[in-house]
């Protein structure tokens, strides 16, 4: 290691080690470290909020102690007039602690509807592009325990089934990048404490207090539920019970695919026996959805309502017209159902 690099590392250690002596921050770092099982360079998504600033600090500590190269990315959405000035302030605050953060700018026309979801998608796409450019396969996000609660209720209100209610996990894989959420066991108030202690500030996003957005309304409901005794232990127990039920369903979905569906890999199509549709509704729905995803090669599964409509039609109609869904053709041949890739199929 060059002398200049060594000195920089020693300075960083001198700044960081006293902060980690704080018992609460040390506890948060230990929780973070427990949930970040990686052995190579990684990237961190920063926004300026208390969760992402805390994540940046914890990641920086981890990278120094483990000698990893770490990239920090902040997306300036330019949805608010002061977003660029905020991005500069956040970058400056991070740099004061030795953390170099690259600002990525969202250029082009901005949406008027579904603002939060589109902005979130754009943020991830910009960061993932940088990760691919730098051959980074791990991306850390600042989602925390409160986010887990919020997502659970949002999905509950949307009528999600077991899979939807239990799918927001600490790890998942998208387009050759492993996404890690090492703060899932940490509460937001603890991350606020860390950010204030380390950086002396964090950005307060006004959309978090705007009742136009569903997530803001959900936060108020959660405050009421906490008053009524819905604490972390009870929530964890609920999710654990749901996950156990979900595992049972997964088993029977797999059995349905093994026993009642045949995949012709070379020509990429499935034939489904009539017994495929004699299972409980949830088993049929999940089995059918997974087959559509395999055949189409798409990332997302087909919309649930349309899947249910086709399944009902198959179960109640003797003659099924050739139809399309999720990039696939679905048609009836004798007593079997053929699922093939749309516009790319020859028997």
C-alpha cells in the first residue's frame, strides 16, 4: 500500500473508532455487519435521509476494516427545486468524513402521476448502470425495520396474498446484481440518532409528510397501531407464521409442476394436464404464473387479475380461444393446455 493511501486510512480509523465507542452506534454496526455477508467490492445507494446516511457511514466503516473498495451513489431526481443544492450539501457532509459520493442526475421529462414509484425505479436503474460500469455485483440499500412494516401494510391494503406479504426480504437478486438490505432489523429512530451523531444533520423529505402519498398515510396508521400494542415482537411473530404457511404452499406448487406440467426445453413450451387445474386456487395461480415467467423469459410475472381470468376461463370453458398473457400464447389442445412464447414458437 502506498504511504499516502496508508495515511488516509489511518486518518479514517482515527475518526471512526471513537464514534464506534458509542454503545448504541456499536450495536447498530454489529447488526449491520451480521447482515452483510459479502466478500468483494460493493456500492451504496445514498439519498440524504437518516437511513441512507447511516448506511453510508456503516458501509464506510465496513469497507475500511475489510479493505474493500466501495462506491457511493446519490441520485438527484430534480423533482424539487432545491434537490441539486441538497445533493451538494449531502456530498460535502459525506466528504468531510472521507466518503466520496458520486451524484447521478435524472435528466428528461418528469412524471405527473405515480411520482414516487417511477422515481424509485429511475433511481435504481441509474445506480445499477453505474454498478455494471464498475463491475460491482453488490448494492446496499438503506431499508430498515419501519420500511418492512410499511410495505407489509401497503401490500395488505392492496389485497396481496401470502407471497406478497412475506417477500420483502433482506436479500434479492436483480439483473446480475445482488441487492442487500443490512438494516432490516434496525429501527428508523436509531438511524436518526446515528446520522445526527456522525453528520450533525440529515435531509427531511417533504413527501414523507404529504398525505397525497399512501406511504405517508400508512406511517400515521402505524403510529396508532403501536399505541394499541402492535410492537416489533408481535409483527415478527405474524410474519414468521405467514412465512411458514407460504413454505407449505411452495411445496404443493412444486408438486403440481412436477406431476401435472411437462416442459419441452428445446422448443420452450409447457403442456399442462387437466389435473393441473384441479388443485386449490392459490396452487394453480402460482404454478401458472411461474410457467408464464419461464416461457416468456421476462423479469416480472404477469398481472394477477389477468392470470386469474384465464385460469377461470380454462376451468369453465370447453373451447378456449388462443390468447396472450405475459409474453405467452395460451391455447387448449384436446384436454391439455399449451403455453408457448409469443411470436416465437414453432412445433
